[in-house]
């Protein structure tokens, strides 16, 4: 439901501002922290998808505007659902008892590539440039989450920056 609210907000902003706000690309982004980082990463990977929910899409002029963010800023994000590196509380809250296919879908590092929506009938989307921030000593979300996403972005030639620092990341 939160993702649909984001999509609606971006579309409405684009519809309200027209070409003045978004003459090209680069004006709208998504930022998320921890579990919110997973939500942000999900929007980056699957900006137009909503078939996993029963929320109807809008039937107004905003539909013609893309919900794809132009960039992402993810701070100590939960990225992977792999049991070795995930934040188990986030995984349980998000997936509960899930299928391997659903766990893979929500493991964002597996969704980076020329087409972030391979199972969808939507046109292919490209993961936008993304900045990652994580603490090496984060005791809540393992830094491997950011490392996995940064590696996937690099492999897909997506512009990405990653900053790791000592300490707990200011939590």
C-alpha cells in the first residue's frame, strides 16, 4: 500500500507540474532508511508494478506520468531476503511464510539489470543511479545488504556510490 501511495504522489506531482518540474530526468527521487530503505529499493526496482496488491490504479490524468524515480538514496537499507544477510525481523514482517520466488522478488540485488521486471508485461525498467550509505559496525542491518546491491548495480553499469563508515551509522 505504501508503494502505491509513492507512485500516486510522483504521478500527481508530475501531472501538476507538467514539463516545468520534469523537463528531462533527475527531479524526483526516493530515499529510505533501514526497512524504509527496502521500500525505496523496491520502488527503484519495480516502479510501475502494483499487481501484488488489490489496490486499483487511478483512472485519471496522472496515469500518463511515470512513477519511476530518477535516483535513489538508501541508508543502511534492508536489501536481501537471503537468510545469511537479511534483517530477520524485516523479512518476517514483509514476507512471513513465503515462497522462494517471492523471497527472490523482494531480494532487490536479484532485481537489478536491464529489465527489473522480467515477469511483468510492463516495459523494461532500468534501475536508476543510487547512493548507498551503511555503517561497517551496524548491529541491526548487516552491511552485506549494501555491498550486494552495490555489486549488482556495478555489474549492470548503473551509476552508484557507496559510503561505508565505522560506528553505528548514527542510529
